[in-house]
C-alpha cells in the first residue's frame, strides 16, 4: 500500500507548494492536475515527486520520475502509482536508473493479485488495440453491435496477463468456461464501446472484474481513449487516477443508447441525460460522482461482461445496484444472459429511481 502521507496533489495551492519544493514554476507541473499520464505526489511538508507514464522501447509501460525532492524511486507511493498504471518498471529520468515494479506475494489475497495483473492487462490491451485499429475486418453480432479485430486482440492480450491467477475467465470473445460452484471467476470486456472505437468517437474502454458469489469484488476500467483509470475492491474503496472517489446525489443521469422505440425513460429529477456508448465508463461516472445514476430497465438488458468491471468500482465506492425487481444484483456465469438494473449512490436512491421509472 502507498504511504498515506504522500498523496496525489489535487488543488492549485498544493500544486504551487509542491512545485516550489521541486524548484519548478507552477506552470511546469500544472498539467498533472488534468493529464492522466502525469502524477504529482506530495506529503504536504518537504517531499514531492512528479511522475510520467510512458512507453519503453519494448512496448511495456514505465513510470518515469521526472523531478523529485526527498522521494526515492522505491517509495511505496511511487511503486503504487506505477503499479496502478500497469507499469513494469520505474525509471529516473536524470540518471537512467530503474527498478522493477514488484507484484503482490504469491500468498497475497486473490483480489490484490487480480488488481495488480488487471492494471497490467489494461496496459497490454492499449498496445493490442492500437495495433489493430487500422483493420477493416468487422462483423455484426445478434444484438446489432459491431465486433472488430481489436476485440479479439484485446481479449488475447488480457487473458495472457491474467493467466497466472488460475481463475476461469468469462469474456465476450470466447465460449463460457466451466466454473465450479463457489469458485471465483473473472469477467472481461476487452473493448467496451466497440461502436465508438470504430467511429473514432470516445470513449472506449477495457473492463475487468473478479466475481465471487455473483458479486464483483474487485474491478478495473481503463478508458483507452483518454488514459483515465478507475479501480476498486471490496473493503478498499475506489479510485480514479489515484484519487479516492465516492458517488453523490445529482441531476445528471447516464443511460445506454435509446431503445427501439426511440425514447429513454428518465426520472423526473433528471436535468441532464448523457449517452456515452460505453457502459463500463457510465457506471464509473456514477461511482465517482460525475453522474447521479444509470439504468437500463427500459431496455432488453446488459450482458455481464458489459457491466461487471464498472459495477465492481461502483460497489467498492459505496454505491448500489438493484435489479429491476428491486433485489440486489447478482451476476451469473453466462455470457449470453442479460441483466436489467439501476445504479445509484445508495440503496435508497436506487429504490427511488426504480419507483420513478415505474
């Protein structure tokens, strides 16, 4: 775990203080407030470090220490940032010295090992999708969505990284595996928002979740179009780009694309309705408070691979997901099954949303 005293800088005041410690003008570090591939950490006293995520010559990701004051390369917070970025190593820009990013111990809890490898899987998927984006090969699925070569490439890259966990993987891109009763399983959406990807219209994302007893207990969603990452685990909370997040009340509702009738049901409290075309990110927007709710109860439902990663982030952040009948949502080991549910900041808000939707 990261040193709790060395945290991601969030405010302009903190940024100016950290910049002074690094002997840099504030404008030189200001992009760290908005750019997912930059991270400025400070302890509020005398230590600060500016990190950049970049690609090494072998196609792996590395966390580069651009400037530092009182922070060694092996600092727990630096290691945690690099691991969350899916990096293989940490490098010092000035000296060229590098250290490997260690993974959890072999006897660490499965959720911890999953989170580490899921972050690396997302990084491998970034490369796989980039290399496949010029392919014109695509086909239509039964539900009218598009599947491109990038989907298969993303699946292969992710499964290879997650294989050491020895856990069955359910994915849109392969037949359902045999999962013993009570056994945990992983569910992937290698490329959520394929239609967006094909059109060049963000966002599109990689999504992965560890499921136990029908409940997603850990998950990661990486926006491949912007670099943003959300991750969370039961009992550990959720984070967006290293910053803890929580759902909150509001008037913005995100929904899937319009159903066949051409209309979308929204509660009377909604003042803004957004359709992103990427369900995994929709659920993360509820988890981090950007949106107040999401639902698909006026549609035919969503597949488990569409929602599992975002649900894990939402539930870990303290949010709630209720099925259309008002019961807690339970995920099944069936890639063909569909679920209809609402996602909200809490159980009461979810019930109110169901009632408002009729």
